[in-house]
C-alpha cells in the first residue's frame, strides 16, 4: 500500500536487493568521504526503510532478515559494518535511531537498547535520536509540542551506550540547547528547521546575540509540507531559505525614500529588507504595536511560538534603522511625499451572505473574537473549516486550567509538558507504557472548564451538495 507521502507502493525486497542496498549505502559513504565530508548520517528512523525492517508492523519476513528482533535488526547493523569497512576508522558515522516509534507494533525500549549496543559494536561514532514515524498520530515536531519535549527519551537510552548520544525535536533556541546539555540529558543536540529559519543561528549564538535569531516556530508549512508535496523546501519565517541564489539581498546603488503601510509579517519583512539594502524606510502601522495576523495567531493555544517572529522583527527594526510609526493612519497627503509606497495592510474577514449575519449579538468575526476574547455560548457554529476555523475552535474549547498527573508505584515521574499536552489521555498512557518508562504508569487529567459544542460549516461542502 502506497503511503500518502510516498511516490510508489512498496514491495518486498529480495535478498539480492537487500545486499545491493547495503552496498549502495557503503558506496554513498565512500563518495561523501571522497568529496571531503567528515562523516555521514544514516537515516534509521521516522518510518523509512531501515526503520521498516526493525518493526513487526512492516517487517513480515521469515527469512534471515525477519522474524526475531535479532534478524530484523540485521539490516541496519550490516549497513554500519559495510560503511565502516569502506571508509576506515576515522570517518564519522552517525546513526539516527528511532528511540520512540509511536506506532503500534513498534520497537520496545529493550529493542532500542539492544540495537543501540549492536550499532556501537558495529562501528558507529555517534547515535542520534529519532522520534515517531510520519504515520504516528502523536505530534512530535509541530508548534504545539513544547520545546525539548522528547529529551527524556534520549536521557533514558544514554546510560546504555558509550558513544556520544544526540537529542532532537523542538530545540529551537541556544538557551534551550544549553539547558539540555547542562542537564546531562544528552551529549549533543540536533537541529534542522532552525537553520532554515536563520542560517546564521550558530554565529549569532556564538556572538551572544540570540535575540537577533529568527526563531523556527515549528509550523512546517514551507519546509516539510512542501517536501511532501514534491515542492522545494523553504521557510515561512524566512522565504529566502533554499532560494539564496534567486532572491539576492544586496546594497542598492540608488537609495529611495519608501513607505511601507502595515506592520504585519509581510510589512515587517519588506521594511527591514529594504532598509538592509540601504533605502530610507518608514513603516506605518495604525495599531499601537507590530505583528498583524501573527499577533492573533500567538493567542491560539499551541501557537505561542508565533510571538518569537514578532520579537525577531522588533529587533530587526532597530538593527536596520527602520523608522516605525505606530498609531498612525496613512493618508494620501502623507504618502505622496515618498518615492515608493508598499501596501501590506493585510486582510479583512470576508462577509458571507447568510441570513442573520448582521446580528451583532450572535455573530462575531474571528479577528474580534481573538483580540477582545468575546464571550461565546456553549453551542457555537464556525463558518469556514480551514486553518483559521480550526484555530478558533481550539481557542474557545481550550480548558482554562489543565493539569496532567503521571505517577506510578516506583515513584518515577515523566517530564511535565507546560500547561498543555499535545495528545490525548489514551495516547499519553500508551506512550508511557509502550516505551517502558514505567509499566504501571497511570495518567489523570484534571480540567476546570466544561466542554463547548463546536460545529463547522464549510461553505465549499455546502455549495457542492
């Protein structure tokens, strides 16, 4: 069966194909070494080929590559041995090991430890942490997942190996990385999306300028979403990512006087980029603060990270010398003095043609609802089932206070996930027991607000009926 994100339906590999694939891994590593790289990382997690050999849910073989766990883990071990033989002892081999599959019939904790030790013996230099298959229903990297939420997994495996071990997932600031390293949960941290958001991340951290870092907000909208659609990866908060040779920001030979109207994400990016190029820029905003739609988004439960982009641009305004004019309504007399004017005034919620839409006691647009925290009743209809509609539903049904109590007879406790947990009671219970953190773990939710009934009205579905 073809996976939604795959181009082809899988088929069972012959023993010859398996051997050729192992040789291909070794050949690729040799080519990387020839090209001057210091090492390679083997992708053994997230439900890709190597991970599929490891788990019963996908490995249904009964030959030398399937059946018992020792046979199922033979494929990754043989890959590492083959690479080590091809590249010698000094070349770095990192293996990204799925330490928490988060799917049924995934690897147990005992399986993870057994494989980690076998890989160490086979010649890996470093073991990286992989969390969850793409098919997993538990969020692992989305913005609603708290920072460093899965470092406890790495910490649990760490005592069983001697090679350095890396942790990952939702580590997006130097401070969070330093906290993890200083706690001893891991020897190293791994980041990917934060470097799309800001390629100067490491340099800024080294210069103690973390306030100037364009922080990854974990939205996945232009990186992973694009990749899974077969498009070029980029970044919602840094559209220059992967287009650095196409969108070149260089100094202008002819500085102009430019007004940018609207200090939402588009206006902020436009104004600071123009100023960086050497233009004289006034950024005009009729509200008393910058941010636009992001200031609404950051108030949605689980989207608090969006405030980081506003923080970044506030510092960029100072850094690039943009003249910010708040509480200012742009008019023709003012704008005609500039060489150029850029309008970035955002959107106005569309008014749908429904009887009773003008009833102010019953109807409210999403911007007003989020800004003013308009009280709503216990039965709510949301017109529009897109991203904003879902966000509104999430906001009005979010409990005011929520606590997650996890305990067991042995007294072991798991790291608390801020004020909210990004998965259900049953998912948390299954996660803890399945991974073996504590076999007798019990999970208790305590909520302080009743549920609201929410219904979606999707106009496209309605019109198609």
